[in-house]
């Protein structure tokens, strides 16, 4: 091999090695929160669903959609939710739906179309509960009245009406980021422990803790 070619090969190899080192440093594959936290969210959501529905009935899972982008963390949440829910023999994951959460000119859950969400609920009239990983839309009082009789478990935090939704019985449980540190200072190990250290399940009973 000619000397210039050897130099080029060496340079390419050095660049590849440097890139691998930077990637491993900045994005460590073993970082627990990368997969354990979303897995814990899925597990906790299934547990909250089972409690809210009395361990029976059909469940609809609602996932957030942002155009054509596929979020691997949402996929982890979905898989953990389905696996945990399957342990409750009288609970059935009847369908999984996706809803756009970032319409043009909006950001996050604020971009969700309340009418689309309501139509989704109406399509599954026989469902006992709806689990939304896409938060909960801002509904008018009239629209909220049309949702009565259904139970909602949401992964939230961005909805300013969440406290009233819980106390009014519209939403049965919300999984939200902690506002206060967890009681245990022990470093989390399992997926469920990662959830408990960073998030909490809020119901009407403890909704007063929300801002």
C-alpha cells in the first residue's frame, strides 16, 4: 500500500475511534434512566389503571404522535404498560390509538385537538378506561360533560387544569413529575424505583399537592 493511502486509512481509523469515544461518553448505552424510567412509567400507568378500573374492563391506550417522528421512549412505555396490564386477567388492552399533540403553531399537549380526542373516546364507547400518554386536552365545560361515565388515567404535568380534573372526578389518576424529592434517598435500581424517585401518581385524594 502506498504511503499516502496508509496515512488516509490511519486518519479515517482515528476519526472513527474518536467518534465512538465521544458517543459512548455523551450517550452511554448503559444509562439506566434511558430505558428504565420510561419502562417504570409504563408499569406505574398499568398499576394505576388496574386500581382505577377495579381490575376489570376494556382499556384504550392513547399515544402521543408528532408527525412522522417515532419516539423510542414512548415505545418502551407502551411495551411495559401492555406487559404489566396483561397480568390482570380481567383487564383487556382493547386498542392502541395515536393522537397528534403538536399541531402547527402550538407546542406539546396544548396542540392536541380536543374534538379529535373526544371522537376517539366516542369510537370506543364500550371501553371502561382510557390511558393517555399524551396528557389531557383543554376542554370546555360543555365538552367535559360529554366525557362523564368514562375513566381516564393520564401521563401529565403540562395541563393547568389537572387539579380540578382530578377533584371533579373527570381524571382518576395522573402520573406527574415529583414536586418534592422522594422519601427514599436510595439510588433507584429497578424500573419501578426509577419512576417512584422522579414521578408520583396523583388522584383526587392527594390532588391538593399539585400547584
